[in-house]
């Protein structure tokens, strides 16, 4: 049994424990820890259900489902936090998810995969396309912040309008990246599956004929997981501010470091797992694709939702967050541009993440 399956089953026990902790008033720290552990298996089940439904619906619809539900857990937690007025934490979680996927997930994937296979290869053009798109996202995140810090005074309405225009542009760009990856250049993204089938065509053929998921069962799992994540997120977000203050953690550190670890567990397990099976194409696509989804879809959608629910959220981020994202994108691009990876490059990514994490921990509240 894989680590992913073990986690998805073993950690389910924390869902009723977190509910008990909430309603029996065990204390904010107990609720915080148990609800965070309860979200992790739900995120894995949500990811698994999406993958199973994608097998039945075919590559185009399946790819779209993965694109929409790939970061559903992070989006749900962010919406719940936004509704609760925790805008600073929501903003920090956006940049934190980008940073953790590019540095933590890719770092562990390259480290553990590199220890097992010494040197691994992946399609460099995918890394270049994703890297270029991520650079655009960084620029879009940077501009509203720079407008404020390079002017004597900007009306809040102006920043909101700039953020809304930027959000619409980013959503349009994300739609075009889907067109690129699922339609016009889909052959570039099939390379991981092609390589696996060429390694063992008999097993691949046998699996394709025997593995026919029950569509309605997995749609039910998808819906149930989404509802359960929303419910657990309500419990988690309800105590996150009180707990982190009690632990001496700032909203910046909480959003950048803690929330992405809770919400992104499924991506972490998937990316590292396939890297250890020598499929770095899929591992890099998961890590970079998740970052793109957050930057080009989740963040803009949150801006629009914020306006609708009267919790206005703009794209004016803490300048240090912008610097950290730029560092993460730059080093991830430099390491992945040659289409090869080894354990030392994984260490470099992890070391960058640790240094940035320490910097966020000691960053004063302004």
C-alpha cells in the first residue's frame, strides 16, 4: 500500500476528533492541530477522486477537472478565511503556496528521486513554458505593490480597480494556458504517460483494460470531500488566529508557511511519489502546475469573490512576500531549465525554502 493511501485512511480519524475538540471545547491548540490533520486526508481523497473521474471522462475533460480541482483545498480554506476577514493570512497563503510548491515540493522530489536514480530527466520545454508564465504572474503580483510604494498616496479604490483588472487578465492567461496544454500542444504534456507505457507496455495495456473506475462513485467522493473540506476549514480557520497568536506566530508566517503545508498535502505526496518512480516530467508538472493554478486562477478568483462578499481583497502584497516569490521563481527556473535534476539541486531548493521560512518567522509585524 502506498504512502498516499495510508495517509488518506489513517488520518481520517482526526475528522471526528477535531469535531469533538471543537464542540467539547478542548482548547484552540487541540482544535487547530486535529482539524489541520483532518484536512490532509480529505485533500488526498479530493485529489484521488479528481484523478479517477479524469480517467473516465478522457484527457481533455480530465485535464480541465485537474486544473479546476487541483488546488481546491487551498481555495476552500482561503475562501473561508476571507469570509472571516483574515485577509492578510489569505494573501500570505497565496504567496506561500507558490513558494512551497516551487521550493519544498520540487526540492523533496529532486532530492528523494535523485538519491534513488542519481540523475533524472524531464521535458525542459514544459519547465520553460511554466517558468515564463510564472514570471508573468510575479510581475502581476509585483505591480500593485510597486504602485503603492512608488507614489505619495493611492486611493484604496484605485488599488481595488487595478487588482480587478489584473485578476481578469490573469484568469484569461490561465484559460489560454489550458488551451495550450490540453489542445494545441497537448503532446508535450503526454510525455510522462508515454514513457511509463514504453517501459512496460504489457502492464500499461492490462491496467487500461482492467481499471475502469465507477464514475458516479468517484463523483460522490469528489462532492463529499469538497463539502468535508469546507466543514473542516471552518473549524480550522475559526481558531487559526487565536492559536498562532498564542504560539507567537505572525499572520505572515502562518499564511506563508503553515497553511500551504496543510492545504497542499495531496500535491506533495503525488509529486514526491512519482519522482521516486522516475517520472520527473509528471513531478515537475504537478509542482509548477500547482503554482501556476494559484497565481493565475486562485488569487484572481479570491479578488473577485472578496468584492462579492464585501471583504475586498486586493493584490497589494507585503513587499517581502513579492521578493520571496521572485526568488523562488528565479531559482526554480534556473534549476529546471536544463531538463535534468539530481539530489544536490533538491537540497538547494530545500535550503532556499528553509532560509525564506526563517526570514518569515523573524519578519516583524508592520
